[in-house]
C-alpha cells in the first residue's frame, strides 16, 4: 500500500466513524425525546451545555497540559536538534513553527496540542532527544506536526463535545424517569421507554468506544502523513519500536494526558486481545510499524 492510498483510507474511515457517531447520538436523542414527547429538544439542550464546557478545554487545554506535565520552553542552543528538525519539517509541511516544549524525563515520548496550526505546541521529553537518532526524531516530530496539519486536535475537541452530549442525554433521561416526568403513553410508548433505558445504560460506553476508534484512526493517519512528509516511513517505524521497547515509565503523564502521546506512556498496559483493544487510545505498535514498513 502506498503512502497516498494509506492516507486516503484513513480519512475515509474517520469520516465513516464520525458519521456513525453523529447518527448514533441523533438516534439516542430521538428515542429519549419520544419517551418524553419532546422530539429533539434533548439534543439541543445537551449540545449547548457540553459545547460551552468544551470551549474552555479547546482554548486553554494546551496550557493546562503543559502545567500538569511540568514542561519548559525549549532552548535553541540546549535543544538544537529539536529546533532544527522542527523548523526544517515545518518548512516542508508549509506550517508555522509551533511553540516547542521539553519535559525533563528520561522516558522517550512526545505529543502535540493546540486548536490550529497558528496556536499549536509540540512537546518532547529529554529521553526522546537523548535516545533517538536524528532521522528517528524527524519521524516523531513529523508525526506530531501531522496531527496539527490534519486538525486532529480540533476533530477530537468536536468528538469530546459529542461525548459530553451523550453523557448529558443519558443523565437527563435517567433524571426524568426518576422524577416521574411526562412519558409517552400506549404500547409504542412502552417500547420507546424500554429502548431508552437500554440506551441510557449503554450509550456513554458506546460513545467512548467510538471516540477511541476515531483516535486510533487519527494515529494511523498521522503515521502515514509523517511518512509522506519525511519520505522515510521506516525511520518513524524504528522510532516507535525504540520508544515502545524502552522500559522507563513517563512520570509526567496521567490518565488525562496519556492519549496525547505518540505511544501509550504507561508501558505494558496496552491490551492485546481484540475486544480489550477496543479500549486502547493507540493502535498496537506492531500494526503501526507493519503498515509503515509496507509504504
């Protein structure tokens, strides 16, 4: 499979999953609305509330993440390779150079954040700078820049709104049942109530699984885009293998930030089974490197 066909395939899969997500939330809202006899009013209220809550993380999320991670601004002399690699790749990608940050941690890893190419950051650990060859570092930085260029951060912010919407819909429905709100009468109403109860229980889990599926597809897309940018997908494959085989755990990471990193920072906690793998934020390393080496 060529780099171009891999990129096109990943984009199609992301669009399909996102469309399924929107259809699923619309269906949940329809069922809940039918039970209460209020149509799609549930969906409008949930979108407004979750949208406002997501604005804060959209505009200030990168600053919060940097604070939590204890990152410092990169120094052009001290972090020379980081600066030069980022500048060269940004020229090739037609991107403004993002703000560069470094986490003082010997575990190799990296992440990107920000709402668009003009308001983006790339953060790496000192372990990444110390342990990777320059070509491997180029692959990792190209991967993070691809997240920025592909607007993955904005997409995941939209997905976060949809996740919040689903949670609010389920919570509002449960409260309405508990407090005895008006319900649709008749046999048809009973069917909708039954479906609504099932969805109220399962919809947050299903929404989370769809979010993780989108996240994994964007990782594949960033890998392919990085290979196109550097014209050296094998270097990124080498970097991914080296990072994954490193035994050190990234102490700066936590459950709130782990999904941002190029590789799960909690080493040894990615599941191998197909069903368990649905709950991973990242695709398996073997699968990612296999695809990269075929390009």
